[in-house]
């Protein structure tokens, strides 16, 4: 997508004030469009996250697909609201490691650009002359003196490094990105909440649960009695419970964090890197705890004729990796899909109203979009729990499979 | 779609570290005590419920024991009452029998005594009468020999004097 439009970002509208500020920065000369956008901003600010884009230059309309993908994807900053020069970002630390050139650490504010600089770059990009130009995420460059590398973000928000000769250098991007920060927030919350609950069990031994302990006990018991014990068996469940409980609460809280409005729409469990690691842990634990019975069933299924074995064994072997891979894809896709639907519903208003050309159509669609978005939000709350539950349940089933004793 | 992998190294790196850290910390600081506490409480509740069940069974046992004891006591009392009544009946009957026999024996003795005495008396009387008759006869015979009138008067007097018992 190199349309060169000035539209640069997803904007979450949370309150009319912010929305109005945002729309004031639009370069649209169309009064009706402005009016319709104000109406929309009012509708959208009913208390949930809605992402709206605004034209900040050029006048060309953005591609909804591209726009949504950028909103869902991880980023090196937290974009709160606003567009172009008046956009409000929280810059995050960028950490880049190159085996040849070493480690560099700097604020992503250097890569995002503000003021005139930005507009210039944007215009530059529109002409298609600058390869590093990003319609999203920023096109600033940062030169690190220690490593002698110049860092910049591409159109997908990925970090690239070039040496003084202008050659592309392979460097690992270990930045504290938005998803990593979200993960840290969740972990901080978990370490704040659960040790307290743990000490409550020590302190209030033999007494009825109270407060936070009482609030979380049903969930803990749910994971123990409805997930771990039926899947693994009462005897062995204790070994896997710490992992299952950590995974469940980690995913659940990450999912909920993604639904909190005003904080830049975290999408931790919709980030491939995070779910990949969760699935990898499941894979490692399953493989390590697999007993003879488990491996026997994979490599030489008992009671199956030889020709079928020839088909079954490769399928089972692929399944070892496929099972955790499916866990990863399911979680990422489900959480991403919810965000995509809400964004798509927002976009519907702009598509149907032809980006402000037909006010009435925009208002009409807006009402239905908003109603459906509220509905989607409730579904998302359900999905936040459901996906955490499904991931934990399937992980527990895999552990149960791996540790099952021969029974025939 | 490459946008989804824009920070994949960083997210993989940090998720591995942070998930491991949170897993280890949570295991030690949270899940350990929580699961232990839950288990202990469940065992405690189970224990308490079992104890209550046992206590209830014990009370039921005691109650049935009491019932049994009461039954026994009642039976014993009834038996004792019956025995006492039987004994008293027997005593009364015996006493009656004894009294009857004694009475009969006494009556028989009395009869014998009366008969004996009467026989004695009759014998005495007979002897007296005989003696008297002999005296009268003697006297009569004496007087008669002297005077007829006198003899007559004497006989009359003697008869009136001599009372036949």
C-alpha cells in the first residue's frame, strides 16, 4: 500500500474532547464531514474503544485492511490519540542487538517524528522516493554513536539497522514494544495480587476466605477441579497446576488488558511472539513429561494394522508440533479477530458514508455500528475468559495424554 | 501480514524471560501456599464432616443403648413385680392352708378331748350313781328295816339330794 495518503494512524476515541481535538487537526475542508465526524465521535465516546482514522493530508482515503492490521500489530510506541503533529504517543525503549555491532538502546521517540519534520518526511514519502517511509509507526531515524548504526522503522513497524556505508545490518529487535510492556503490566499485576492471596491462605489458615482471596478462589478452584484434575488426574495434576494457573491468569489478564479503553489498545495475546512462547512451553512440558505409553502411541500405535500405521505414525509425529501450534494460532487469531471486528465496524461508517460525503448514511450506519460494537465488547469479555480457559484446558489435556498410564 | 511479525524477536525474548520469571515466582509465592491452603482447608472440612457423622452415629448408638437399657429395666421391674405377687399369693395360700390344717387338727383334738372328758364324766357319773345307788340302797335297806314311812321319806330325800350331774 503506497497510496501516499497522509492518514497515519489508528486513533482510539475515548472522549469527545480528544475526538474533537483530533478532528480539528484534520485537513478536510468539508464542513459536513467534520460535522458527521463530530457526531460519530460522540457516538463512539459512549465509553468503549473505537478506532477512527482521520485524514491528515493528501485527501486520499486509507485502505481499511491495511489500517486495521497496523492497529492490531505490535508497535514501538503507545499511540494514545491525535493525528500527525498533534498525536500523543508514549515512546518506548528500543533495544537492538547486532552480533557484529553490539547493543544499542534508545527511546522510540527518535523514530517517531513530530512537528514539521514529520510533515516533510510524510510528503517525501508520498512521492515514493524514500524507501524507509512508514505510513504507520514513524519514519524518523536514529543514529547510535556507540554501534555506529542508523535505526529506522519500516512500513510494518519493524526495526531496521544500517551501517555507515548504508548497508542493511542484521540486528535483533529486542525492544520493549507495546506488547512487551503490556506483558510487564500483567506480570506486575499478577505479582501484586497473587502473593497477597497466597499469604492470605497462610495467615487465615482454617478460616473462611475473605476479600481478594475470596474473589480469586473460584477461578483457582475452577482451573484445579474443572480443568487440571479431569484432564490429568488427581494424583499428577499437582505437578502441572502452577503452570496451568500461571498460563490461565496470564492469558486472561492480557486479554482483559486489551479491552481496557484509553490506554492505547494493547494486544498482547494477539501478538505472535507471545503466544508462540506460551505454546512452546506447553510443547516442552508435554515432550519432557511424555511417558512410554505416550511415545508408544505415537510411534507404534497398538492394535492398528501395518498399512494404517504407515499413515498414522507420520500424522501423529506431525501432531506433536501441530497441537501447540494450533494453540498459538487459536489464541492469536481469536484475540486479534475481536479487535478487527470492532475496527471494521468503525470503518463501516466511513465506507458507507463515503468518508463523510453522505452524512445521513454515516449517522445511520453509526448508530448500528455502535450498537453492534457494544454487543461485540460483551462478546470480547466472554472471549477473553473463554480463550484463556480453552488454552489452559487443551494444555492440560496434552499433559494428561503425555502422562496417561497404559490401561488396556 | 509481515506487520504481525514486526517485533517477533523482542516479544519472543521478553515473553520467554518474563513468563519463566512469573512462573517461578508465582509457584513459590502464590500457587504453593494457595494450593496447600486449599488442600488443608478441604481436608479440615472433610475431617469435620466425618467427625460430625461419627458423633451423630455415636449419639444414635447411645440412644439405642438407652432404649435397650430402659427396655431391660422395664422388663426386670415387671418380672420382679410378677415374682413378688406370685410369692405373696403363695404365702397367703400357704398360710391359709396351714391355718386350715391347724384349725382342723385343733378341732379334732378338742373333739377328742371332749369325747374323752365326756366318757370320763359318764364313767364317773356311773360310778357315783352306782355308789349312790349302793348308799341309798344300803340306807334304804337299813331304814326299811326299821320303818316303812321313814324308808319312803328317806328315799324321796335322797333322790332330791342327789343331783344327777
